C-alpha cells in the first residue's frame, strides 16, 4: 500500500495535539477575533489583531513561497491565530491550498491547512499587491538553491523583494519584510536591501523594515520543529522590527535571540554545516569501528552520553589551533589507521591540515603588521600547565624564529630548567634556545615588542591593555587590536 503523507501516527503532529491550539486562545478571549490596525481597531476585514486579554497580538501575514517551509510556517502562523495570505507563482499549489490540502508532503500538515482554510485564517493569492495590501508582515520562504558552482541562486528572493517593494511604493503603509529563506551573510544587506529601497523609492528603517528570521525546521517533523524550535532567531538592529517578528511566535516556548542580520544568516549556515559534519563524523567513526570489528552504533552511543565534553559547548568556540600531548597524536593515529585500510575518512583526514591552516593564519596576521619584534604571552597549549608538547604556540614561535623574528615569550607556568622527559625532549627539538627567549616579567615583554601576541589565558593575569599600546593580536579570538579583521573578498 502506498504510504500517504502523515499516515504514520508516530510521525504526525496533529492539529488536535498541538500545544498552542487556536481554540485555547479563543477560550480565554471572550471576543471573536478582532483584527486591529496599528492605529486603532476599527476594520472589519482582518488586519493586525490585538487580543488584549491574553496579551496576544494577531497579525496579517503574507507568506511568499508556499513550499515546505512556507506551508509549515503558514500552518503554524494560522494555528496561532494570525491571518495568513499564501503567495506563490505555482497556481497548482495555490489551488491545493484553496481546497484545504497541503501542496507538499509533510506529516500532519493537511489537517492544519484544512482547518485553517475552513476557519478563514488561510487564504491564497498570486497577486503580490493584494497580498501586501492585506498584510503587515511578509515572510519570504522561496527557494535559494545551489548554482552549478555551489553558490546561492538568489533570483527568486530578488524577484519577491522587488515586487513587494513595488507594491509598497507610493503607499504610506508600515511594513516588515522578513527573510526566512536561507541566504549567505551579505546578500540581504548588499543586494536585497538596496533592491527593496529602489523599488519602494525610499530608505529602509522608517516605515518599511527588512530583517531575517532563519528557519530551522526539518522536513517530516516540520510542524513539531516549528512549534518547538531550538530558538527563535531574528536578525535586525531595530527594536520595533524585532518586536514585530517576535509577536508572530506568540507564546511559543523557545529562547528569543535578536542579533544583527549577518550573524543570524551565519548561524543558519553554522547549524546546517554542524549537522552535516556530525553525520559524516559518525559515519567515519562507524567505518573505522567496523574495520576494528566493533559496533560503531555502540561507540557513538557512549560518545553521546558525555555531555561535559562531547555533546556540549566545549571545544565549540572559534579560537586558536588546538595542540597538546593528546589531540594531535590521537587524531594522527586514527587517520593513519584509516588511511592504511583505505577507509576514505576524508573528514578525519582533514582535521590536522585544518588545524595547521589556522596556525598559518596566525602567522599571516603577524606578518601583516610588518613588525619584527614580537612578544608572545603564553607558550604551553593552555594556561596553567608547562606541557609544551605539540603546543601550537611552540610551532608558531619556532616558525617565527626561523623567519628571523626577534621574539620574547612570557609564560609564568613554563620554566626552561624545570622541563622533564618527553616535554623537555619536545622543546629541545623545536625551541632549543627556550631559556634565552623566556622573560620573567611581562613588562620586559612590553618594552621589547612592537606587536604583542596573546596565545593563552595567561594574558588575563597581566595588565597588557593598560601597559602595551602598540599592535596586539589575540590569537584566542582572532582579534587584531580588539577588532575582527575582515579579509578582502577575492
Ligand atoms: N525544506 C527545508 O527543510 C528547509 C528548512 C529550513 C530552511 N529552508 C530554506 O527555506 C527556503 C525555502 O525552502 P523550501 O524547501 O520550502 O523550498 P520549496 O522549493 O519547497 O518552496 C519554494 C516555493 O517558492 C515558490 N516561489 C518561487 N518563486 C516565487 C515567487 N517569485 N513568488 C512566490 N513564490 C515563489 C515556489 O513555487 C515554491 O512553491 C530555502 O531557502 C531553504 O534553504 C528549507
């Protein structure tokens, strides 16, 4: 039997079972829905609604692009009591919606759409002007597929933005345009913003706002993901605009995060890249485990039980390259094992080269200052230890010395005379003249250097901000003189 969309009760997220059933809103509000404009509640047709008793603001929302994201969003917004106008260029999708059925296969979605169409909360149109006039907020959920070279095709979003702008031009309508489609940072700010401004004929940020609100749902669990998102992320620096978007989510239980548009866009890519990375990591560990005659499922099951270091924020902050006596050696051993058996563990193979790339970036930062007299704070792989084995800062120091830099190092945990065993052997190989480079007093370092390199948290205990006034590179955060350096786009 052909399995139809949502016929598996395990998969489905039913209209009735949803936490935020619209009837619960109606029950606590004795009034029928009253859609209220921003300037007062006196329109009979739906516009922006305030249900003052339970503090719910109901809005008129136009959703551009009734595909997977658009339909789930429409269902969620309608379900929360907003009035939704679905817009698409695909007439078949609109007529399916008008008949009360979902044009995309998503478990449970049909029920939501049918109910909302019946309740008059979901309408459709292909007429952009009509949609814009009948709404206060536009959510853009059109596709942003890959171009043949891997770039983002922005044709559809550009078209929608331009047509919304044209519909708004010559009006005095207040409006918020929300980008939910996935776009690389910069596209909204550098392409779509100017396009919208041109089409409206006035600058953004006054009566019309443009922001982003990335979507994190997954197909097949779309409704549940919509209702229980990891967070609600809005990219805007305008409080009013942020408020307007957050109101769309009513009482959805999720952390609200408002940040700038570029950060919001990047978060979406970081999340998807992280998911993809996790899948490949688990698969490669599975492959190596299998080769060892071990059940990879059992391995990863135990790995996932560690919420201190594995499934946790640990190791998930951009900083300097990793090092120390364990990580590099153990990754190297795993990679060698896999390579000798041709397991094709491309992700694991890339870890050490990626780490080295980070170190090279640090060296470039130093080179770019043009200074030759360098002061390095921190030498061991992290503050609080004298373990120098495979410390990236030792490699950095060794490379700088090889390139003729005049280097001094301050690390109170490292005493050249106290190093022993493999730690001493490592230093003898890489920094044989360590004793001559180390200084006991950070002031000596400040006097010597034209550029200060902060390698570890040792720097937090020396007052370099008030004592050193030349160039400072914080390798821990990839900051130069306290700021992120933007590389020119090649
Ligand atoms: N599918 C997912 O699971 C998912 C999850 C999160 C984010 N996203 C992102 O959301 C966006 C939409 O993804 P999707 O899977 O819903 O896409 P989709 O292809 O299913 O839907 C896009 C819809 O936009 C319509 N459209 C195209 N041009 C239009 C125009 N000018 N005016 C109105 N409608 C137009 C298409 O006809 C189509 O119905 C993408 O940027 C995607 O990366 C998708």
